[in-house]
């Protein structure tokens, strides 16, 4: 066999080897792409109360959605980030009492007065249901069940079709006029039991106690959680 032919065979084998490696790499990349995280940027928002004593704003909100490690087709994980701010020009000082948490009663929007005004922020998560403003303000709509939990780093939710749950990220007591904020980064919410589509939406509530009681709610843009 001539030297040229031998060199040609070697070069052919090398090219074939590179092609096979590339094919394997492409296969791995395709498999990874199918399970890739989804980044969801969300718009800023602001709202004030009619008296002009409360202004709520939310900035820097985004979500990162991943398949659940359970890999059962009914689970997924979402990491949420954002900054909720309340500017309060008028409120009674109040005295902070026992925190009873969210009552979940119709129209409460996951807030609870406990002797002081309060800023509360979190997410409403639903399975196979559209989280519209009218459904939330009504408290219960079309058989949707409202329940909730407090988010301390991460929380797991079991959602069946038509279920909606409030998940509180954090809150701050408001004992005097001023600037209050709750900033959160990659707070984890794991959803299990929802074989269909899931949807989430941020909420921020400011309750002002006293003779001029008010509750101001700012909702975020709904987004798909897969």
C-alpha cells in the first residue's frame, strides 16, 4: 500500500471519528435543550390608593422555570425574583400583634391585619386555570379553592386541576410613614400533581389599619409555569 493511500485512510478515519463525536455532542445538546430552563422576564408595575397615601411598585421581576427532578410529567420548579416597594405617607403607628398569617377567606388576597399596617408580597399559583384579576378579587371563582403557605427559602405545592394557592414570599410591618421594600432572589416554588398547564402571578398587598382603613393590591403579569 502506498504512503499516500495510507495517509488518506488515516485522514478519513480521523474525519469519521470527528463526525461521530460531533453527532454524539449534538445529541447531548438536543437532549439538554429539551430539558433547558426557561427564563421569563416580567414587566414592572405600580399602583396607588385613591387617597394618595399608598404607592406600590414592583421592579426587576423575573422567573426561571425548570422541569421537576421527579421527572413524572406532573411537576415543575420555578425560581422567582423581584423587588416590591411601598411608599406610605400616612398610617397609624399601631402595635404589632400575633401574626395569624393569611386567612384565605374570599376577598382577602392573602393578607391579614394583625395590629399594624403591613406590606405583603408573594405569588398566586394555579393548575389548569387562568389567574385573572376578577377571579382573584372575588376570592373564589368557578370552584377554585384558595389556600396558602409562607415561603421560607422554598415550598412545595400539590395542585390538582382547578386549584389555586397563595404563596407568601415575605412581609414587613408598617408602624409609621416611610419607604418599605421586600427584595427576593431565586425563591423556589415546586409544583407537583398538576399534569396540565400551570400559571403563576405575583401579588403585593398593602393594608393600612385605622379609621381610614384601606387595602391596595398590585398584581403582576400572569406567566406560564409549563
